[in-house]
């Protein structure tokens, strides 16, 4: 009897590790509506899902009721894989991590997801603020990178240097510090960093991640811990007029 109890406990433990569950979201949209035939009407909304591995947790959205089952599966696999990629990347340092998301934009063309939370590496003096994004083309199911949607050149760098500072905390104004950080790099260096944007990994040297709202492009890059670990800036779509490339703007 004791042996059976031990086996049941082990099964429960293994099930909890690396678990991945989806539950209805209370923050985005309304629950998917059913038609009289039992199929879902095309009224896409998001459901919240959670990916856990040891002491690392990332909450992420999943699209439901898109009206195209194949495209919906492609989109959801991409989003889930990006969340898993974040866990895999930071797991190398035996990290404790807790990440949640905010939807910055969702329309018939794009889903822009902003992830933020904290992480704590083994042996580190303090936890740090972790930030990344995932942008998805809802018409193709493809991941959207900054370099694929905006022409990156000297004029873009000029816009970046004068971009609007977005405080993480309303009581915190680090606009001067943000400008000073950008001034640490030449235009050529900033262009290189922008071309690496939106990839989770060592290739994204400055940890540049972007998001989109209805009327602006948001750009985040890493800074020293004393400044909050990352800083967000926004460039309005009006200022970016003529610089957009690709179908999604």
C-alpha cells in the first residue's frame, strides 16, 4: 500500500513540473460565442495560458475563435514557443522567473504582446526586471520583427534618440537617463542593435524588444539595474510615416 502511495505522489509531481494549462482570460475580449450548429463564430478573443518549468512561470495568451483553425493553431504554436524559448534561455542560470503579459494591440492584422516580470539567477545579488515581446501577423501566423516592418536607417536613429520616454512607474521619470544611455552608442551601433530586435537570445545584444499600439511603435532596451533593467520609448506612427515596410503597419 505504501509503495502505491509513493508512485501516486511521483506521478503528481511529474505532472506539475513543466505543466502547460489554458484557462479563460478575464482581461481581453469576451468568451467565444457558439453558433447553433455547435461551431464557433469568427469573433477572435484571447484565453490565458500558463507555462511552468521548475520555479519558472510564463503566462501567455492563446487566440480562440479566429475562424480559421489552421491559422489559429499556427499562431498559438508560435506564441507558446516564444514563451517556452524565454524559459529555456533563462533556465541556463537556474533562474526563478514569474512573467505575465499585457496585450498592447489586437486587431485584424496584428497581435502585439508585452511580457514583464522578474527573474532571479542563482548567486545573483538581487532579482531583476525581465522584459520581452512577441508580435504576430494575424493574417499569416508569422512573427513580426522590427527590421521587417520599419526601414532602419539614419533617420530612424534620429527618431529613436528623440522618442517619447514611457515610464514603467508613473512616479518615475528617467527620460534624461534614457537619452544618456542612447548617447553611449553611435548611430551605426544603434542600427546594428535595432536589426537584432525581437529575438530572445544572445544574438540580441542590447535586449531590444518592440511592441505596437494603435498609434505608436514601442521600443525597449536594457539598461543598468539601477535604472530598472530596461527602458521603454515610443515613436508615433505619424513620425514614422513613410518608413513602414511590409503589409502590417
